[in-house]
């Protein structure tokens, strides 16, 4: 079971679009707050 969890974490890590974090500087402040909050909730759900 631990191996499956490890594989799932690596797949999520590799498929995340890390370039989207740079967009936080360019978008409206309200959207810049929502993006990390959504990411945190998605990570807690797993």
C-alpha cells in the first residue's frame, strides 16, 4: 500500500504545471490567493 501511495505522489508531482506558480505575480490579487488555496485543499484531500 505504501508503494502505491508513493507512486501516486510522484505522478502528481511530475504532472503539476510548476510554471503556473510564476503566474501568481501577473494575475489579479484575488486570483493569486485562490490558486494556492485550491492547491492546498487538493493536496489535503489525497
